[in-house]
C-alpha cells in the first residue's frame, strides 16, 4: 500500500529539495529562499543562499548571523560559525524581526549561538560569557530557556575539566583504503578485527541518488584486512541490503553472523531497525526482530548481547525519560522477543541517548548521551553490570575520545584494548573518517576468541553448505551455529569463560566430519584459541572428510570444580583398560594437549599431586568415526568441604505479582538460569508462589517470569559467599495489562478493541503517515466493524504550530487541511475495506498552538509536539 497524507514540510517544499542557488538573484530572493530552507533543516543550501545575499550586502549583521547558524548546524563545518557570529553579536536588537529581509540587526539568540560556536572551538570561558549575556534577555518565567542555558553551561564546564585531564590514547586513521573525501561512519568489526563493515556516502552509492541536502544516499560497505594488516578497498556489502534509499550499518553480533542496520522505509518515513544473517556465501534479505522493536516513531540504533539473548535499541517513542531513550528486549524460550523495557534512569536521562554497544563480556555497556556529564552534544559513556545484574556508575570515556561535538558510535575489540569510531579529527581525508583508538593501560577482558578455519584440499573450493554447531556441554544447549566464509573458510566466535563447549563440524547433509571439545578456563586474561581443520579432496573421497582423523585428548587438572585453580606440577596418568598406562607432566596452566587415543577403546584418566590422587575420569572412544578432540577436566579430591555443614541448603521462594494491582499471578512461567546456562522451568501455584527451589552455592541465577505475552524484567540471585543454610525470597512484578471492555453491539456483547477506537499522528520533518502502521490499521478496522452496526461519530482534532509555512497563508489553514485530508483518507480506506461510509459522521476541530516562533532553528522539538492529527471513533 502506498504511503500517504500531508507532510509537515516535505510536500510543502518538495519543489526545492534539490534546488541550486540561481544566478542573478536579488538580495531579497536569496534571503527568503535561505530562510525557508532553514525551516526545512536544509542548512547546506540555506547557507549557500545566504552567502549569495552576503555577496550583495556584506554590511548586514543579520546575514552573518544566519550564515553562522547554518555553519553551526552543518556536519563538519561548525568551527566556521565563530567568525560570523562574532560579527552578529555586535548588532543585537531586542526588537529583531524574524524572516524580514529588511532586517539588518540580529536577535538576542545570536549570543546563545555564538556561545555554542565558541564552545565547539574549545573556548569555554568565552562561551560562558555569551550564555550570561543571552540570559539577560530571557524572561523570569521562561523556564525552558533557563534550563537550556544551564545545560549548555554544564557542557562547557564539563569540557573544560575533561580537556585539562586528557586520557592516554593513541588515535590512528584507518587510511585511504577505508576513508575518502566523503563521510564514513558507524563502523562495526568482526571479532577477529579482520572484517570492517561501515556506512559511506560516496558517488558510487547504489542508485547514485542524493538526499534533500545534496549528499549521496547511504550505503553499507565491507573491507577486509590481509595478513600484513592492510585493508582492502570497500565493496558494497550485498544487493540484498543496499538499495537506492538509505541503509546504515549499526552493529554486528559477536559471532559475526548477524548484521543489524538502520533503514528508511519509503520516502518521508522514519527509519527502523532490521537485520541480515550470513549464510556462508553472503547476507540474506532484511528481517525484522518483531515484538514492538520498530514503531511509528524513530528507532535509530541497536545491538545484541554476546549470547544473543538481549537486544538493546534506541527509540524516541513516548513514555520514556525524554528525547531518545535506550530500551531492551529479552529473547523468550519460544525464540520470540519480549516487549521492550526502558533501561531506566541510570542509563536514560531527560536528554537523548543513542548508539548502544555491549562488549561480548556482557558486563560493559557503551552508549552515547547528551546528558550525564557530556562535554557537548553526544558523548560516549560506559556503564558496568553490578552483582544485581543492573548497570551502574555511568562514566564519560573522556577527552580526546569525546569532543565538543557529537560523538555517537563506538565499538571495541574483544580484548577491550582498542576502540573504533568515526570522527572529524584534523588531518583526515574528508568530512568524517574512521579511526582506531588504542587505550594505554587497559586491562584485557576475561573471555576467549575462537578463530577457526576450514581449509579445502589443494585445487578445490570449500563446500558452500558447511556448518559448525557449538554446544554448552554443561547444559546441552546450542549456543551458536556458524557458517564459515566460502571464500576462505574462516569463522570466529566469542566464548565466555568457565564453560566447556563442543564444536561439531558438519556437512550440508548433517553428517559430522570433525568434532572437538573446548574448555575456556576462568583465567583473568584474554585468550585466543586457534583451530584449523584440513579437508581431504572431496572429489576423491566423495564426501566431506577431515584429514588426520585421529582422536586427541586435551586435559586440564584443577583443584576442584568450584574454584578451578590449575594444579601446576601434576602428573597425569592415562590408563588404557586392559592395556598400558602413559604419564604426562602438565604445564604451568595445569594443561597437557594432544594426547593421541585409539578408536574403540576405554581409558581411565587421573592425576597425582604430592602423593594425592585425583578423582578418576572415564573416556570411551567407541563409535567415534570422525576426527575428534576430547577435552577432559580432572579434579583433585582436595580437602573435605568442612566449611559448609552437610545439612546446609540454599533455597529460593518466589512470588509473582501484577505490577499495577499487586495481586499474585497463578500459573506464571518462571525460568531460573544459572551462570553456566543450566535452567529450571517452573510454574506458580494458585497463590502465585513457587517454594523451596534448591540453589547451588557460589552461583549466580537469573529469574525471568512471563504469562500470556506479558513479561517481567529479569532479577538476579547471587549465592556467592553464602555460608550454611539460607532462605532467599524474591518478588517478581509482571506488567500484565488489564483489558477494558465496552458494550457496543445491540446485544450488549463485549469488545476488547477500545484502544483501536483512537488514532493519533505527530508530524515531524521528513516523516508522514503510513497505511501499514498497526495503530492506523486497527483504527480503520474498528470503524469498519462499528459501521456495520450503527452510525459512527468521528472527532478529528488537528493542530499546527506557529512556525511559518510557505504553502498556506496562515497556520490555521494548514491545521484545517490536515483535518480534511485525514477525513478523506478515513472515508476512502473504510470504503476499500467494505465499511458503510454513509454511517460516518465527522466533527473537525483545527487549531494553532504552541509557543511563538522565535527563529530558534535548533528547537524544533518544542514546535513538533503541537503538529498532529488525532481522531476518535465512538
């Protein structure tokens, strides 16, 4: 179905979207054209028109003011605003006439904008002086401006402190293979840092189209690093992803198999979040996450947790803490995503938050914020996960990672020692370049990067349908399925520590050709595990088969299963049942790798330290047909655990309640997950309770509860340090909506569609209404349903702000037009769906509302909330 209806500005000004500055114009023509282009937020072309007016009359302080504001709103030329606004503040006039080409003086706002320009150029004390001068023109009751002034003062104070104490980093431009004279931004990398996916706006973009500001549309490209550390030239990532419209990279999952991206859908629509998966050969067509991730509002950014179970995303939907907030969704046992939860006031502020990225360790959360202690616009922040599984202690990344301008998209390497971001640093190749940041003294993250490669026989290509399935051996749960790149057989993934994994290498028909166990120890340093699997010639063998199909044993000796301290100096003994015994000395990490085993044999494995013998492990190679690497953990018996009495027991009682009514909820599903992935699924009784759930000591559990599509935020229970017996009680609150009913039918039948009887839409620049929006579809279906029974009264309230328009004589006409257009569209759509339009009765209420327009071009949000249509059917 087609996108329809009244744009706030796009349909009004569409004939000017790609206009150029015409030659031979008058001062008035250039001034008026520039003024209207500013309203459209087309600051590039507005600046060109004001510059043309300046060439005719360079004495006008007003032209300096308008040029300065345009520079201030540009992507990379903000520094040029200072010299123009310096001239502008010399002729401030409280009686300034907005959008009057005869006006030569400037408004008091010139002081505010000049302060911003000085701040951008790191002149913080001078910026504060200009904010103080502007405040003299602000009325005592103008709380919004006073609040904004205080916020910008804090920017300058925070920036001054940050610049005086810079952090020790090295900033490296990624080079001219990656960067160009055009914008490059939003980088994401594979976990081995050899594949870089990013967004660019070059002339060879798909379709070669430009946006309203004259820039080429966005495309997603990919580059690869060779063994010498050189990046290849970027190539379009996939025809399944790039179109003639706007596509931008957002994030890449830790295993490199899921690419998340932002995309504008249809002309004038707000963007949404999509993803594509890698199938070995390339990227699939775009998919949505489902649930309420995408909405009629603006979703700008998203990322997945390392285990793929949590989705974080940014949205400016109502109901948050202000502006754009960061939300999260949880993957449910059925594979679907839960409804979105706001991440709360620790992360979100009354200002904008965006650019979420969580490190694969699952504990460090990076995001961008205009609040907290930003030093200007968006700054990169990070928060850490505490023992309660809550993020706290939000910290600014510091200068020079953050600057006085917007710093939004930031990702890190798996070991946490390098970061990647886009910035407009001096000495770059163009508008925005990609940089690598090396942070001196950073502690490595305690996780493992598994780098695998399947190598085909000489002269053959890698089969296209190979998969590697990774399973948590403790729980039997599949943690990932990976497809190696056909071009080089490479795949990689992040493995959390303290878990033993099984890797099953399979051909397309599901037959396993190689198998290995991998244990990731809980060492406090970053680990890299490299594996190569060489294939026999497929043409010769007739199927996929690994070379050297031997069975190997890797053994690790620990003190016990809880602390897992390596036993240095242990003597390892491998006893073949009915055969000989071999001994091996473990290394400084308690390991011995590569012990060859024979097929169809049984073995006993044990260790000795200082004359004490360990528990004995049993190994059976019977039935193993492919090559296999077996990982065996050997635990010493050690001292008896006298510190905890035999009768000690840790138990958990759970109560599930409705968050609004505080009534208990019967038959709610509660999933209890331990730190190693083991799960218990239980249901509450008729009293909403679950009692006496046994817990292990030194473990951390996550509790998730749900019922009929309603879900609770997860809670954490940590048994670390608990000695003896203890009873733990937790109350889980579920947001379970109570659906209201009305009696609409002649027989008094109940209907649950009351929410569908209302529809509202707020106009924003470059965004219009969409027939496929769920709220619009439900609203129309409701009217169709009611029209079959009786007369339907539909009240339409429409509003326009006081911002001047070009297409209407006054804003009341714009509001009336919006109401009339909505009425026509309701009639047209109800008729298409078989409703009775002769039973529809309309009442229209157009109005003009909101504050007086003061030429404050960067405060569009305060006007947009007064630009809407609202309809109610009854």
